[in-house]
C-alpha cells in the first residue's frame, strides 16, 4: 500500500513543473483577447504593436501576473533594442 502511495507522490512531483508550465500558458492564452483589444485600440490611433505594448496600463486591463511578466519582458527587450540602435 505504501509503495503505491510513494509511487503516486513521486509521479506527481516529477510532473509538477510541466503541469505548472501548462497552467501558466493557459492563463496567458485566456488573457490574449483582452491584450489584443488594448493593442487594437492603440493601433487605431496609429501606434505600432511595440509602442502599444509600452503604452498599455497593465494594472487597469485585468491581466494575470504571468501575462504581465511576459509583457514586461517584451518591454525590456524593446528598450534594450532601441538603446543598441542609437
């Protein structure tokens, strides 16, 4: 009996990183319509996608923390790219 319980626990521990990654990807996927709606509002005004991502107020959109981290990483990469171009 204990052996089966230990095997189940070992399998759960081994699969947790991939399960956690899958949950985070699902959260980002659920936030995409909100994010695209905000980007399209700025695109109608004439901003590019990169500039739209910089101008979006992430606190008021209602995005998950994981999605906010991804957008902040994009913003950081965009800032370093602009510095390198100068």
